[in-house]
C-alpha cells in the first residue's frame, strides 16, 4: 500500500470516528434534555397543585390513582417502546412526568421548600458526577447490573414490609441503601444508554431510544432524590 493510500485510510478512519463521536454526543444530549424537561414538568405540576389548596384537596381522594398510573405507564413504555410511534412515546413520556407531578405535590406539602431545594441540588450534583463517570469510564459496568437489581428488589420488599411495621430504623436503612443503589444505577444506566447508540439510526428509532433512556435516568434521579429527602429533608 502506498503512503498516499495509507494516509487516505487513516483520514477515513478519523472522519468516521469523529462522525460517531459527534452523533453520540448529540444523542446523549437529547437524552439529558428529555430528562431535564421531564423533571421540570414534574416539579412545575407539583408546585401548581400544592399552591392551590382547593385543587390539592380535591385531588386527595384520587392520589392513589396518580401513584399507580405512572407506574403503569413505565411498564407500558418498557415493553412497547419499539412497537409504538415516536410521537406516541413522547406523549406518554410527558403524561408520565405530569402525573408524577400530581403525586409529588404531597412531598411539597410535607417538606419545606428550602429543604426540597437543598436536597434537589445535592442530588443533582451526585447524579451529574455518577452519570459523567458512567459516560467516560472505560470500565465495563455490566457486572454491576445483577448486584444493583437484587439491591433494588431488596429495597422494594423492605419498603412494603415497613408499611406494616412502620419502623423508623428500617426506613433509615432503606434510605441509605437506596442512595447507594440509585447512585450506582445512574452510572450503570448511563453507560448502558451510551452503548445502545447506533450510528445512522433513523430519527424515529433514535428518538424512541432517547426517550426510553431519559425515562431510565429520570427514574434514577427521582428515586435518589426521594431517598436523600427522607434522610435530609425538613418536615413542616
């Protein structure tokens, strides 16, 4: 191979790598934008509801529905994301974030705004650090998956048990474990979302993948925030 051919090959590889890197950056930026907008929508709806005493009290009898409905939407998106249209996935994602806002209005009624803001920014800092680690590390975090999943199941079971025993110590331990689990999940999910990027995917496919990735990170952030709020929040 001549030197000119070698230079063309190297240049072609560099351009291909640059195009992939730029495409990945745009894709991940879309994921984070979706997540940030969903968090903003959830917070905005929660503030709107709690700021209107008449609306807040009118919604109380239906609060269980506003807790169950978002869970159902998460399962629907998880199992049907590849079958539904991009526009439908967007609509469900925004509906999910809004319904969560109604449910989270209770949090704004229980905790002071100052402590909510403080815990939110602490959570944001922890999330950003772990997500950056998951994005940049060369270490394969796949092995974390089974450990984190088992830990998540343990948290769910312990939380259900605590509904009946109402132990403050168990709630404290669950919150500590939850912070560890969802901090780890933030890095794990970020790397997993990054690995799902496929160069040259259609707008439809890339958009749905970005929405599903944003949903995963949104869940990590929200659950980490709730665990931190239990530990550090000031009740009214």
